[in-house]
C-alpha cells in the first residue's frame, strides 16, 4: 500500500528533509554562482560603473535569479515549468546587452531587455506550433553544442585571457584539474547523500586547496555593509528603441529553442509524467517574467539555465523543492552582502573546473538522446553532421565569420544558434521528403553506380 502511494508521486514532487534540501540546494547555487557575478563584472568594467552600483547590480542579479528559480520550480498559473530549474543571466544575452549599451546607452539596453521580454509572450503562440521540429536528433545535437560551447567559455576562467600575463598558469590549471579529479573521486568513494553532493564537495575541496596555496583571499568578506538592497530602475527610465533591441529579440528565438531542449531533457531525466513538449510554454513564460522584472532592476535577460541539468543527472535528485530551496538561498545571497562577497571570492580556476565537468555531463545527456536515434539512416546522419559542421565551426574557430555583415554574424557566429537552426532545417528537409522520391533517388544512384 505504502509502495503504491510512493510510486504514485511524481519524482519532481517528492519532498525531502530540510537538511537534504539545504545541502542539495546549496550545491546548485555553488555551481551557478559564478555566472551572475561574472556577468555583472563584465558589464560594470566595460561601462565604468562605480563599486556601489556594481554591488547593487550583483545583488539585483542574485535576487532575480532566485525569484525566477522559485517561479520555475512551483509554476503558478502556467508561469514556470514545475521542474528543477535554476535561472541565470545567459552569456550570449550579456554580450548583446553590453553591445547595445556601448552603441547607444545603458537606458536603451535596459529597454531592449524589457521589449524582448514582451516579445517572448507575442512569439510563444507561434513557437508552440514549431515544437514538433525539435525531435531527439535536434535536442541531442543542441545539448551537445551547449556542452562544447560552455566548456570553451568557462575554460577561460581557468586559463585567463590568451596573450595576457599568467595565461595558462600551471597552478591555475592544476587547481581546475584537482577540482575535477576530486569531484570524480567523491562520486566514486561516497554513497548516499555525500555521493549526491560530490560536485559541491569537489568545489569546496578545490577552494580549500586554493586557500592553502594562497590563491583565495577572504580578507574583504566582512568589509562594507551587511545588507544589500537592490535598486529599482538603477539607470533611470528605460529607453525603448525597437531597432536597437533587434539583436536581443533575435536571440530570444534561440533562447526559446534552448528552453525547449532543456525542458525536454530535464523532464526526461527526472521522469516527469506526461508530454514534455506541453511543459515548454510554461518554461518560456517563466523566462519572460524573470527577464521583465530583471530589466526593471537593470539586469540583462534572466533565462533558464542548462547548468543545473548536469547537476540533476549527476546527483539523481529530481525534486523541484531542491531548486526552490536554491532560489531561497539565492534571495538570501542577494540581501546579505557578505555572502555575496564570499561567492565572489571563490577562485576562478576552481569554479571553472567544477563548471567544466558539470557542462560535460550535459554533453553526455545529449549523446544519450542521440543514442536513441538510428544514425545509420541517411537523414539523421546528415542532420547531425550538418549541425555539428555549422555549430562547431564558430566555436572552434572564433572569428570565422568576422568579415560577414553584422546582422548575419548574430546567427552564424553563434555556434549554438547556427547548429540548432541547421539541425531543425536539415531534419525537416529529410523528414518531409516524400519516401517515394527518396527511394527513386536512391535507386537512381544505385543504377549510376
């Protein structure tokens, strides 16, 4: 009787003891903490913001990430997927946000975020009809490209900028490799709860090694105010320029495609019952609300993250209450300045090492989806080959499209965008090709041979 009752509970709805919720939630936070900090500092340094404004923006970013994570975890009124999701400022949106701010001004960049959030709602009814063009071959390819792209990006936190002093410092690379190795060792030697938090333990152990080696400075954690309250409209009233916002609006279509892949993959991992495609609109509505509120606090787009997909698979903890707890922790980080400064003190190489193994797990998930496709068939084989060609080229050869028109670089130079769009188009081309025509074509080729 009890067994039947437990089996009737969806894995995402299973409640965990408070201690486990805090531990597993903290692990999610530690894995994604570098993303909001890096995003804010990138914009702040490029635009010359003051220290006080930078701290306020860090606080605001953590706050919106936390509230958005809670929204996605509980999904009230169809806003949020009711899946174990974490929300972060995306890397590509930050770069576009910064470009708009530099070409116009920061108020126009903020206005672009708000316009894009509105576009999500306008485009969703049309986008829902396109979901059938995202079968496992497309989603698996997308996740594989996400993995490769994120490993490349976060590899830079390990090595530093190429050509700069200290690039690929052996100590930094060693810290990253030690973090990866310790994560694997903990996953192997521990069982139960400790095995499930092996990623967090690897991050903590790597940080302890860095601290012992003098690569982690904790002296400034308690300097400054204890409470940080984010400011509403920190740059004043936004300016709305549809042409300036166009690059971010174009990216939002790619973001919806990413959200599709992440929703389907996460639903598969956690054993969510029902049609996973039906959950996608709720995920996108959650992204839209978080981005809209984030724009009011001066942030770029806040979107569902693929970072925690690897954590869910690695820990096998499927409860959405864990990510809801992570959201609560993020809100506390936003309001408690010393906690935010502690997160900022985590060494880049250690965070990079943790990110690399987590993002590689995302690639494994993509491979697992591709494994279900018969790649010996002509269509799937060329779909994957074409998508990897278009997706990996700009990732592995940066600047390959630098002489192309600026508008075309928005798609072609983004490996994830180029690869995903290619997978959709080529797969649709093969799937919608009449079988009779295909057979005649094949027969004609055989006759010529």
